[in-house]
C-alpha cells in the first residue's frame, strides 16, 4: 500500500533504478521504492527527470505535483486511464442522472457542514454558532438547492480564524497579511489533498473532469473538487492548531512538509480509523458502488477523529 509523500526542495536529478526512485543531490543519493510512493512534490525549478521517471510514475499511479515560483502547487501529472475496465466505468459515470448526482452532492455537503460543526465544537465548545451549523447540516436539500454550503462558510470561517477572515483562493489577495498567510496554508494543503483524490479517481477508472456539482469547462478536476469537500474541515482544524502551536504562518519548507504529511494523519470513515490517504481510496471505491448499484446511500465519507494524530505506520 502506498503511503509516502516525497517533497524535493533542492536541485536534484531523478532517475529510476531497480523499481526505486533515485534522487541525486550533489554527491548524495537517496532511494525510495516506487510502490511506497503516493505523490512527489517538485518544489524547485532545478529538478531534472527523465521520460522513464514519468512513465514509471504513471505505471505506479504516482502523482507528480509541480510548483510555481512562489512554491505553490500549480500542476499535476497523473496516470492516463490505467483501469482495466475503463470503458465500462466511464459509461456508467456518463449515464449518471442529474437527480442522482444531486443526491450525492447533498450527502457530500451534509458531511462537510457536519465536519465544520465538529471543528468548531472541538475548538470553541461554547460557541453560539454551533446550533446554526448543525441546523444547516441537517437541512441540506438535494443538490444543496438553498446553498447551505455557502451559508455555513460565512459562519464557520470567521468563527474559526477571526471575525474579519475571508476565505480566498490562491489567485486572489487580501490586504490583511495575516489572513493572506492563513489562506496560503489552506490553499497549499487543499491542493495536495485534491491531487490525491484525483489519483484515486483515475485509479478506479473515473474521468476527473466530469463532476457531480462542479462543472467548469476549464477545470480538468471537477470531480476531485466535489470529493475534497468533506476533507476541508480537517485541514482547517489542523492549520488552526499548527498556527497556534508554532506561532507562525509562514509557508516555510518545514511547514510545507507538515502539510504534505497530513496524508498520513488519522481520520474516520465507515466508523473505522485510517489514514487520510487510505480513506480517499475507500471513499472513491464506495462511489463506484453507488454507480454500480444506483444507490447514493452507499457513499462513504470521512468524519473527524477525536483529536489530531499522525499514523505511526511508517
């Protein structure tokens, strides 16, 4: 089972040697078994890699993530339709009815808002906003017709990070430097999880561009953007604790490594404890069951654990 996330932040040469990824930095060489790797983050412009590396990553369903000149993820390389029954899975995905997709989206948003309420309860147990969030979670309609997701967001983020906090994407700025830094941390971690959701989708023969709710014609990962939603609250919770513990919000190399390592943190799915990385696989596998049986209730989504904890599996 894959469990390693590799971040390369120095000039390097990547090669394949006997089913191992070989990383050469000056006179130093490091090797990691390909079968252990889930993703590789290329966090430096001076990284050379061969076509053999790309091919081996595709064969082993390893995600390659490139970063821009600000060291934020800006690109994803993933395997191309590796599933043995790709056509069958794709036909079933294409045949999903709009009402069925709306019920799945309802399930996802219910769980997302429930997880947001859990975060607030853990950090601010006496918060007066808890009742509002729980009510929004319990009243999500098919397709989230009343946009409970946006209503919850307007309550949740200011309660978590500060009254004036505004959640912004990576391509927008805010005049508040503190909030800009928090958003940078969120965007970095969201992108890592999104990439691994995409990896699982492709691994199960699904087309990531065909979303349930997200439907941007310029977005190749609409379905990944659907399924990342219930994971966002755990990331928010972790970053809140990270900022409080370290008293810094700088997106430093050590903080980036910690954010990538979130894949090895414990979460709950199907009433069992597992890593976030493994839970993504279980979630997408359950989505395949939904498609096959035409039953939206088979979808398994992550819930929050009692506390933040990293798995000791490695």
